[in-house]
C-alpha cells in the first residue's frame, strides 16, 4: 500500500509541477507539485525499507546427542521479527 501511495503522490506532483500551465493567485501549483514529488519519494523509500525488514527471518538448527539413548536429536527453530506495523 505504501508503494502505491508513494507512486500516486509522485505522479500527481509531477503533473502539477511540469504538465499543468494554470496560474492560481492563492497557491503556487508548481511548488505544491515539487512538495508532492518529494513526499512520494519519501513514502516509496519507507515502503521499501519496511518490506525489506518484514521479509527477514531467523532460523536456528541445533544437533546434539541424547546421553540416555545415544541417539542424535535435531531441533529446528524458525522465527520472524514482529510486524513493524503493529504497535
């Protein structure tokens, strides 16, 4: 969702900054377009960082010998980090 929002903000900002030749007295549309483009780029970068953090996982494997029976015991643990969107 954050990647899509960032792309939409960037596209709307680019349209306002470069493609629209409209003059409004109370607001500078070109400046608003640049601000939206910067905000869109920041949202895209944050979205990529959060996706990279979410996909990280930790895997642990331990093999030992049971002293009572002499058999080999293998224990596997898999854990993923907490969801960064949940507080």
